[in-house]
C-alpha cells in the first residue's frame, strides 16, 4: 500500500507544479483560449516530470548522489516506489488456442 501513496504523490506533484507554472506563464502572457491554456499546462506538466525524472535517473547512475534525492523530492517523493516482485505470481499462458464453434 505504501507504493500506491508514493506513486500517487509522484503523479499529483508534477500536475500541481505544471498548473503553477502555467499561472506564472499567464502572468506574463495573455492567453485567451481555454484550449491553449490546457495545452500549455499539459506541456509544462510533461516537461516538469521528464526533467526531474531524468535528473533522478542521472543521480541514480551517480550512485545515490544528492541530485537523485533533490529530483525525487521535487517529484513528490525522494525515491521512486518499490513494487513487489510478481514474476512468479501466475504461470505464463502457453499453448492457448482459440476455439471457434461452427453451428
């Protein structure tokens, strides 16, 4: 259950940050269209998430540097969620054949 909270935080925080960045953009630029505002918000959300996620990955490759922690915090949680290993939860489906019935 903790992974659900962490993943939710790491989803919500970029959306809030993107919305706040959109408000900053609108403070300097007049945007008359709602559709343009939505697109600008979406672009800023994706750019924010990708920028800090890439910095987090780079920090991971640098073996636990402060960069990883700072980027993670700016995504909503210092570390990505850890999901349980479910590789052996169900056996793979093999030999499946679709049967068609003709009546």
